[in-house]
């Protein structure tokens, strides 16, 4: 969401950390550690030492072939081994690893030892199906323990997982499966959503009709929903059948530090979503370090990240980082306001959650109900709060700080991306906070705000956010699209990473992120490309051409505003509007929240035929149209 610059410029409040928080935090040491030596490699090497390596690395960072950086060169390691097996030999063996809860009040507690056995059984099951290191496995699953087990089992085998968010629909799901030539699909009979069961299997079946590579479909019996099997080819097997009688031992695959770990798709400005490729060792070191140091994780913590595992937030901070630290991670399946808007605070009270990480859009939504709900529950177990996904407006920050944090505990406003894998700009628990600012780059990372030519802009002025140092959890490539990798991220400012965001830096060196600099929308924190929504519109018979922009929305941050050129004989009346809304929802899933649709005669285009969304945006916001010299007419 593009923030109102005036509001931000006037935001002068500073909140200093509470003494208790500072005392507990063990960050001073590592910050000074880095500052002392300014030795990036040594800093990250120290962080990597905490893991069990099968073979140690020769070199921490190889930057001889930029931007194809390599981390922990020649190191051999396995992530699942470090996230699960390592704890079996310690007193954490019987500690709860995954605490699953849902909107119906069901609960499942899985200890590290139980998780270890379950992952091993499932890994053996996958091996029996012929899954090998390097194979791609698709997952279309709700927030259920079996999703974590499936991901960890792939990681243990060395298979590359590709999780498709269960709120995306058939189109994106098929596209990803086919692009990756996935051999296996893991799905479920359904997911709970606001008192209903959404039949995921039905969507999966529809998708499978268009898949030519999936050999086996594994179905998790999650809701007990009676599903119809459309299994004509005999390729379906239930999760329970697959692991029945399997051995609960499995030897983790020896992975090279740079072996692929997973591919996760995210929207870019143009074309199809990008398959972001993350690799093994650097990712582990990056996510574990940031979670431990930013959220000050200790042995007695109960960690709750409300993000869905179908997005990077869930990959990094619902599953991998917390398990790598031996923490208990709460996996919650349900909406923030069902059965009522007190559900999250009720969960915090019930389980004694200590660290709580969520999205600004959820806070803005809950804020609308005032302080009535937070007041009912005892949330005093909380020690640190956090947000991610979009800029948090100061009002939402203050509401969170007062009503949930009781003005005592800090909020970590973490800036990062699917591409970065880990937090890059974020406060530490000891950082003085300014509401709405993600503060400063984390230790080991340098960032700046520059103009189109790469020159730093004066303090307080808006510009493009770049990252100047490599970081271990950085993505390594786009799946089978090296050219786009270079062009989208590394070409504009050679040697630096172009984040695609607009930001400002203030006189204290604090960063204020203002939104995307490209045609990517942020709807309720979900990233969605204008071109994807446009394609969905155009696939409807009534639509000849479409252009969409993001329009500010008080809760969602942005919603879609569409300008449509209709085919002859069509008028944008109530019936067609309803029809189009359903159509786009069917094509993309509920993530594409539509606002107004406007019928127009033509779209503003450049002479080479590119839609000028900038003009549409300016007109919509009543602003000056700017330079229109390239406009066609
Ligand atoms: C935005 C989500 C402001 C930003 C982890 C970025 C933020 C995009 C923040 C990445 C924040 C994320 N403040 N903006 N704290 N965190 N963003 O890939 O525009 O879904 O480029 O990753 O979200 O979205 P993605």
C-alpha cells in the first residue's frame, strides 16, 4: 500500500524498548561482533556453526560470479535433519514441535520425537513411489500438520517442494504443476473456513485433468469430508495408506549447501508468476538467525506466526526457522474473525503464546472492532510482536502496541520478500521504534534508497530500495528463467539487488517502505500481478481488453480497480459485473479482491502498445498525469 507521505513525514514518535526486553535480548553481543570486525563472512560463519554439518564448508561466500552467489561452498548438510533429528538426541525430544489448532477448537500436539517418526514414515512412502533427490513435489494443502510433514519429508529426501497456497484456484495451481513437471501432488479432502469446509480435492481434481506429469496423488484425510474420487487412472492413494507399515527410520540425504530446497511462486509486474528458487544451507542459516535474534527466541517460547504456509512467511517462519531453533510453532487453521474477532487473543491466552507475528491487514481488520475483544483476554504472556507483508500505518501500529502489547512490548516491523527468504530490514528487540518504519537493515545487511541512476537520494526523499550486500537466504535464481532473474533484479543497479519497492530514509537512517515501484499489487498482504488479473478478465467472453490498478483500501491495503473494454453488444450492468467477479475469483481464487469495475472505450497505451497504468492511477487519484509524451493518443 502506498502510504500517505505527509502522515509519515510527520510521524515523530519514538518508543524506546522496555528494560526487561533489553535484559532478555541477546542481541548486543552479535551486533557488536559484526561491527567490530565488519567481517561479513566471519559473522555468517558463526551463525552457521550452530548446525550439524555432515561436511563443513570450504568458503563462506563465493561472489566470483555475481549475481550467482554461493554460500557455504562445498558444505554438506540436511535441513530436515537439523530441524527435527537433531532435537531427538536432546531434552527437546518430547517437547511439542507443532501445536495445531483450528477454528472448531480441535487441537493436536506433535512432539519432536513424534514428528521425527512421522516424517521418516512419509519419506519412506515417497521413496516407494519413486521420488528421488531433485524431483518436484507439488502441495495443495491447508494449514495442517501433514503439510509440515510433507515439506520436511521432501527436504529429508532432497526432493524440491512447491507449495501452492490453498486460496489460489485451479489456474495458478495447474500452471505451477506443469511448469515444474511435478511427479507427485499432495492434497487434502478439504480445509475449514468460517464454519464451512472448502473442498480442495475437487479443485485439485479439476487441475489434474490438465496435468501430464503427476504420477501419484496423495490425499490427506483432514476434515473427514466425504470426497468423490475422480480417480480414473488409479493414481490416488491416501496419506494414511501410504505411511501404513512404513519404517520410522530414514537416513537424511546428504545435500550440498547449494542444492535446491524449494520453489515458491510469486507475482512479478509482467507475465507469469516467478518460480523463486531457494537453496539449502544459506536459507537455513538466514531464517534461523533472523528469527532467533529479531524475535529473541528462547527455550520457553511459544511462537505463533499467523501467515499461511502457502507463502514465504509460512515457509520461513511457521515451519523452518522455528523448528531449526527447536521452538514450538503454533499452526492455526482459521480466519482472524471467526467465530468472533476475539479468536486470536483467545488463542494467545489459552496457549500462552509469547511471540506473535502477523500482517498489518489483519490488524486493521481487527481494529475496526475497537478494544472490546482484546480486553476480554489475558495476553500478558506476549513478549514480542511482529508484522510483515506491507507497510503498517501508524494508527494500526499504535492500536497493536496499546491493545495487544499494553504499551510494554516492542513490535518488529519486518521488511522482506519471497526472494529474500529472510528478514532484511527490521528492528531488533533493543531498537527504538518509530510507528510505520521497519527501522534499519539487520546485521550483515546494507541497504539504500537511490534514484533511477543508482545515486543515493537526499534524506527524506522517495527512491528505489536496493540491497547492497549478499545475504545467505537470498534466492539463487528463477526456475528455468535466468534471463528474467537478471533483468528483474540485477540489471538496473549492477552489483546491487533491486527490491522493486519505493522507500525513504530519514535523518536517523530509518527506512520507511512505501509500497511497490512496479505493477505488483498487495491485497491483504498477498502479492498479485496486475497482468495476472488482466489475463483473468480477458479470458471472459465479454472482455476485449483490461487494465487493472491497485486502489487504496482501509483494510486490505489495496483492492483491484479494473478498466474494461467490452466486446460489442456487452454493457457493464449488474448481472455482468457479478458474472465477471465470479469468473475472476474462479480463475485466480479469493486472493484477487475486486473493487470497482469501469467500462471504458479504450485504454491509455504507449505507441508500442503497452498499457500505461500510471495514467489510470493518476486519473483515479485525481493527480497530475505527468509526462504523457509517449502516450499513443
Ligand atoms: C512488501 C512477504 C513494508 C514489500 C514477506 C515487498 C513490506 C513485498 C513489508 C514482498 C514491511 C513486506 N513493510 N512493506 N514490513 N514486508 N512488504 O514476496 O512491498 O509476498 O516488496 O513477501 O511486500 O512480498 P512477498
